[in-house]
């Protein structure tokens, strides 16, 4: 995975270059297409001009909204999260650090308002930390990252919850990932 970098003892998770291009095409590309439809609809040189104009006017606010939500994700080299395995293993996000021993549940959830995937970390002290991924992190890659870098340091109850969520056989087939059986205290 090219999005995982090790600097010293820290593991830095960035977005995938493939997903940078895909998100740019999906947001800015469709916004440009809507503007193109409006311009050609205003020329009225086709019997479909009203459809072009209507489609462009209807979809432009939606794609403008999605593009504005995704703009912070287009910053080159944006670090989504950092995992620091020191004496107290922590996940460092823009929202602040979280001890891995304090994680009760971790999941990748799509926000219904802006259609962006968020990493949601629930802690034992009833806090919810949402880390915006800007759809630059695939579901399979997220599962591999959590299983490889966070799972070994989780508590036993959090491990059981994580094991119920993932399918290791599917990860083996799709991502060629095999869990290393080691327990770090």
C-alpha cells in the first residue's frame, strides 16, 4: 500500500493517489460537465437544449456542494492519521490523539450529508472521534491498516468486536493480506 509510510517509529496514513484522481474527476469533473450542459443549453441550437439546461441547473448545486466538501482532501500530502507505537500506542488525528487501549470500536462510516467516509473511533470514556477521509481510503485498505497496525494493541473486547466486523478470507483474496499472529503488551 503506497499510502502507508513509516517515518521513524510512526506509521503515517495518507490517501491513495488513485482515489485522489477519482475524487477529482467525480467532483470537479461533474461540476464542469454541468456548466458545459448549461452553456450548450443556452445556445438553443438543438431540440434537447431544454434538457441540457434543466439537467445542468438541477445538478450544478449538488456537485458544487460535494466539491466544496471535498476541497480540503485535495491538499497534496494530506495526512489522514498517524499511528505512533511508543509506550502508550496512540492514533494521532487532526481531532487529537487517542490511546489504542482506549478504543472500544473503530469503523469506516459514510456521512449521509456530504457522502464522505469518516473513520469513527468510539472510546471507553464515551467519546466519538470522527476522522474525515475525503473518500481517499478504500474500505479494504482501511481494514488492512486497522488489522495490521491497530489490532495488535487493542484490548481483548475491542479485538472481538473487530473480528466480528472483518472477513479475513475476503481480505486474503482481494488484498493478499494475512494477519500476523502476535500479541504486543
